[in-house]
């Protein structure tokens, strides 16, 4: 049907359609590009987390924060396993060594839920005395060996002291506590569920930010920190290209180090303290020699 001008009013305006659908197509491309970009970003984070875990990296500042804030060993075990990105569990050991007390975390590389010579030490938090004055430090091992944080003399880590105090009620001259096989299973179930939550993604981002800052702060010592012989043996058995995994995780953080800024440390979760009667691994029965 034509109007007074002789133009069929039901005939589509081709120029208008081209503009309309061209705009829609362009919008779709932009939106699709954003999705692709977000997906690529997510994939890069996942890849970084995987390589970082294979190399045995751990966010040492977050571990220190967990040590300060945890009300008991159970809190600490759970939080450390939330921080760590490797496949293996982190098992915790507390022991006396003269006037020293040491809290160490081991990556359970042979997956037997026990601390032994086939596992890799990731860190040790140390308390020792000079006279009557306590001193504290945190040290990393393997790819974390660049990290050493001594606290100023006279520092009073009250919440950490309460943790030590609870453990020190036991009179074993050597091992006070270690993660038990049963508790390792509970921790693994918790971590499996945790890694499906947004909190884990946030932790990965925090870990990545930490590594970026450490790359800037420590430079050569950060880049040269290499896996321990224990992890290298594990990697050989597993068929892991450890050199590639280590360099990949560190090169990612190095590329971002120029824009890094310091951030605050992490948070904690809660769980009750276990005594010997509930399988807390406390007392003189545990005498495994560690290497």
C-alpha cells in the first residue's frame, strides 16, 4: 500500500535496518570480546594457581597472619590449607628444641597424611629466648626461601603466645603436636569444598598480589629461589616439568611487579582445639625422625 508520496509504507528502510542491525552486531562483538577477555583472564589465573602450586609457593604473609590470629592449631591447619594452592595437603608440626619452639608446615608430597622424609618443608615459625625475652621469626624454604621475617626484639605476639601456651602444657621434650591421618582427611574435605567458593578465588588473587610484591621487593633472591631436592624427586616421579612450572609462576608475577602495591594480610576460620583423647597427635608417642 502506497502513501501520498507513492512510497510503500510497509517496505523496510534498508538504510535504517543496516544501521540498526549493524549497531546490534557491533554491540555483540564488543560484549563477546569482553566475555572472551574475562574468560582469558580467568584462565590465566587458573594457570598461575596451578603452576604456583606445583612449584610449592605459598603466601608467607598470609601464613604469618594465620599464625597470629589462629586461636588453636586446628584454626591454623585449616587456614594454611586454604592459602596453599598445591594439590598436596599441608601438614603441621609443632615441637620443642631446647629453648626453641617451632611450628612448621610440610607439603605432603607422598600423600600418606604423615610427616616424613619424603615431604617438603614450606615454612617454619620460630620462637626462641635470649635471656627471658622471646624472639620470633618466620622463614620459608624451597621456592619460598627468599622470605625471612625476623620480628623486632621484644615483640609481644600475644595471640601467638596463647597458642604456644596451650601447646606447652604438654611435657614432651620433642614433638608436641602433628597433624594426624584422620585430621588430614577432614582438612582435605574442607579444602575441596573451599576451592569451589568465591573465597578461594579471592585467596588466589591475594596470593598473586603477594608474589608480585615479593618479586619487586626481593628481586634476584626471589627469582633464584628454587624447589628443594625433595620436591624435585617428587616432580620426577609425577612427570612434572618443575623448571617450567617454577619459571611460569614467577614470570607471571614479574610482569606485574611494576604496578604492585602493599595490601593487608588475610583472615581466619575457627575450629576447636583437640586434646590427646580426640586424636590431636599430642604427646611422646610420635618419634618420627625428619630430614
